[in-house]
C-alpha cells in the first residue's frame, strides 16, 4: 500500500467504505463537489492498480469495493500523524490536547477510567 492517500483518493475511499460496493456514477453522486466521470474513473483505476480497491466486472462496467479496510488505513494514518507531529509520543499528543485545545484534565481522567473499564 502506498504510504498516504491524497485528498481525492481519500474522498473516494470514504465513499467506498460507506457504500461497500459502488459503480463510478454512484461514487460521483455521493461527492460534495462532483468531479467529471473520467477523473473519478482514473483515480479509481489508480487505486485498483495499487491494490487498494477491487472490482467486479459487469460487461464493460465495473463495480468497485475496498480492499484496504478503513480500520487499517486509520491506524496507519494516525500512527504517521503522531510520528510526524508529536515525535511518536502519545504523551505529547495528550499534552497538546490539554495545553492547546483546552481539553480538561478531568475529561482525560474520565476517558482513562472508561478505557480501564473496557480492558477488564
């Protein structure tokens, strides 16, 4: 898998993850700013060549589906994000939320309690 999807690729993948299987025209119908059919088709073929999406053929028409799972992409992207912006440190990430985003310490403590309960 390529390291990171660009904006257009990620937009198409979000739609495929939600719909699970779709024709190009169905993907375009779901886009906020619809792109020309040929543009979307080209992006999907690029994703298919990279092994990120697969397809079922119906004559000359293809119905696409995600091979790359959303959870896998989310995990990889988030790890990259933490590495790039917080030196790979979860502590620095949490510190950022407390110091810069005004997340209250008691909110973090409640989250920790929730996580502890879910691990039991």
